[in-house]
C-alpha cells in the first residue's frame, strides 16, 4: 500500500466491523491478565503478539500527559522524528490515521481509558492497510481495557497491602506509652506506608491559632509552630480537605520559609486533616517527597485512614498520661498528708517501726483510742512500701451489718440478692496488688470473722452468689480501739483470726500521754489548712500554746486537727490568740486528771491539780526539771521544794 499523505479513518468506520481475529485476541488478553498481573509485564508479553498479528515491524503505545511519553513498545524503537502532530490530531479528532514515515506505513489509532482518550497505539509495517484498521482499533481498545483492569487490580492489591500495613501500624501505635515516642513512631510508619521521605503531625492549638509540627525534622528542638492559616497545612486546617501537591515550589500556597529554616528541599507533599474517632479536627497529617512516582488520591485515602488510627492512638496515649499524672499527683498529695508528726520518744519509735515494716507484707494490727491516727499509720505503711502505686482501700467494719460486710468485702454477682441488679467487685478485688485497711476490726460479726480468716489463709475470694474463686494479692492491715485480747478471752473475737492479724502489733498512745507532740502537731495542721485557706501560716502565741498544752484532748489527734482546721479558716489576723481557742472546753480535763473531782476538799483538789500540772510540764520537756521550771516560771530549787511538798518523789531528774 502506498501512502503519500495522511489518510483519516472516521470513528464510525472504526466501529463498523468485526474481525475474526478478535475472538482469539480476547482469549490472549484474558490469559495474559491471569499470567501477568501487573501492567508492564502484561504489555511486554502482549505487544509483540499484537505486532505479529498485524504484520507490524513496530508497535508503540504512547500516553499523553503534560507531554507525550512512550509507555511500551515492541520491535523497531521510537524515533524523535515521529510526527507529534499525528498523535495530537488523533486525540483531537478521535479518528485513526494512515501515514508514511521512515519507509513504513503507520496506522495510528486512539486509545480510550476511563471513558476518555488518553493515548495512541501506532503500528508500523510494510503491509498494513485500512482493511485491518477496524481490527487494530478494536484490539487496541481491548488491550487498553485490559491494561486499565490490570492497573485497578494492582491498585486494589496495593490498597489491600497498605490496609494490612495500617492494621500492623495500629499495633505499633498501641505499644507506645508516651505522646513524644508515639509521634515519632507515627511519622516513621507513615513514611513507610506512603513510600515517602518524611512525615510530620501538626497538632492544632486552636486558642493560639497555631499548628505545632512534631516531630519537625531538621528544626532545632524538633518542634515548629506556624500560624494555622498559612501554607498548605493552613489550608488543610481551614478547609478540612486533603491537598496533593506534586510540584511544591510552583504552588503559591506552599510556604517556603520552613524549607529555608531547615535546609530541606520539598518537591511533593500530601496533607490531610487529622481527626479523632468522633470526627473532631485535631490537626493535620503530612508526608513529603514521594520516593517513586507522584502522590495520588489513593495515597490520600491511605493517609486519611492512617491519620484516624494515629489520632485515636494520640487520644488514648494522652488520656493514659493524664491518668498517670493524676495518680502520681494524688499519690504525692496523699503521701504528703500522711506524715507521722511528733517529737516524743514514742513517735520516734513508731516512725522507726513503720520504716522497717513498710517494705514487708506482714499483717499489722494497729491499736489505739479513737482519733490517735491509726489510719495515718496504715497509710504510711502502704505509701512507704513497694505497693505505693497500687490502691489503698479502707473499710469501716463497724459501719456494716454482716450481710452488707460480706458483699462489701467480697463483691457479689448479678441477682445474688434483691438489690443486686448488676455484678460488683468487692474491696478485696479493688485492692488487688495494694493494701486493704480494715478499721474497727473488733466490731466485725462472728460470721464475717470466719469468712475473713478463710480469705487470709487461702488468698482467694468468692463473690456473694458466685461459684468461681478469684485469687487476690492484698496486704491486710487492721485497726481497733477495742481490747482484742480481752475480746478473745471473752469469746467475742476468734483467736485464730486474732493471731493471723496480729503478726505485728502497734500500740498508739493517746495524745494526753505524749504532750510534747501537741505543739508540733498543731503547727503541722496550721500549715496544712492555712495553705488550703490561701493565707500565710498562722503563728501560735505563747498564751495559745499554753492553752493547747493544758487541754486533755479526749478526741486525741483528730480533735486537735479539727480545731486547727477551724482556726485556720476563722481566725482574724496573723496570730492565734488564746481566745481563738475558745472551742476547747474545760470539762474534758477530768479525763486526764487535770480537772479534780468535785467531791474532793479544796486542799486535796488543789494538790491533785498541781501534781498533774507539774507532771505534764516535766514530761513535755522529757524529764528535764530545769527546763520544766523555766516553763512553769519558777526557779529550779523552788520547783524541787514544791514537788517534795506534793509528795512527788517518783518524778524528777535533770540533765
């Protein structure tokens, strides 16, 4: 066939006929798709077969984007002299053309892909004629559809692989315990999944109208703050739309100042909104510089999915960090409020005992009058020991009936009794790993004692209404103001439980028997409550000190604490006067012997008062008579004479 000028074949002509070869060609395409699942391998296999079918010496697949590019070829290679006008005209006219070039007859047909013409397929040979044009055009369309299907399958496989990567990445996110380390892992995983060079999370500080890039690679300190309406990130924040830029420096939205600051060159970037599980915008997620090819919409979908996982992980990590901080702050506050305060020899001995016992799991029975600080001692044993980061649970055994006590301690299952509308953990389960403090253990019912003994021996509990045994790891501390030994003798308390609880026993003296601790305790409570009242710590005047020291304190440390709390909030001025302590009532002094019985004659009552008053003064200064004389405002020799007159020969000593 001789062609001297281009000969055009209309689209109607191209679609008008069929060729028997197409059925066989269709089978080849299907076989090729099955054997070669990626586009390049498919074209490498099929283009030579297509050339042979149409007796072509060259078969070339050209795609047009911003410029023409040769996607695949077979036989004679492309030549720069190939007429570009033909290719443009074929796309514009949607017609095929016959043309002579370099000694060959060329049939150039348009290729449809995705519903539009995207390129041309050119056959060059000696014997190509327009009778085969219809078959060539239809074969080209079939090949284009096969390539498009192959690309979709490849994208689906790639998308599935990336989805699996996101699942794997989510596991990696969950293993990070701090926000800083999580952000670094997110950036690292994003570069892997999106096959990019760098990635950054931009957290939105809405109040400051800024976004904070973390990590900001190449920036001193690893953190970068920029306005939330500037650059690509700003547009994503404001519009909440994904932005793809494959030529950053030609895009007017791109903020080049970041590159200038870091020395990094951004060629392409992909940025999407970062939203949490509730759809709330918390920032932007950006990957930079695709390692191969260009960012596309599929990359945007993957980054968005990855961003959702990252946002949820960030939220959970921050909540976990906040819980840890709150727990640490609470533990610190509790620990600070659990000081054993006192300067008496009994308090010094108590501090030493607590220090030695805190590191053990030994059961401890704490005895003492109401208000002497039994719970403070139990908290000190807990917070100074290895269980300090675990729960401290207190139960008042006297406040609960036997039925309620069992449910309170061991929990219950749903429907175990009338009001059991749902299952509930007991105090033993709640205290697992920590300490359970059983206050007023002496008032526990016999049935409760039996159940408690079994738990202490077997270290398992069974909920009320349940059958499953639950192992527990709990240190048990108990306290009572009762004489347990006497109750054991009277048969009111189980002897075996008594010995189980009292491996170590601590006896707390009442405050009246350690008067030297009154002022240190008062000043400690003043400092604590004045801080809560947002005022400077009040100063105790000498008259106030004497008034405190002369009181019997039947309510012990609790009474003193409550008094100092009222004083801290109600006292006017910066000092505590004796009149500010009018809450102390004199009738209670009889309990300590300072207030004589009304049945005594005046002389005997006077002597009794003086004896007790002098005895307390000497004890306050640790039996130093010289210091006691100074405190009482008399000479030492006069004090000795007074003591002799009062028959107080059993008291005395000097340093």
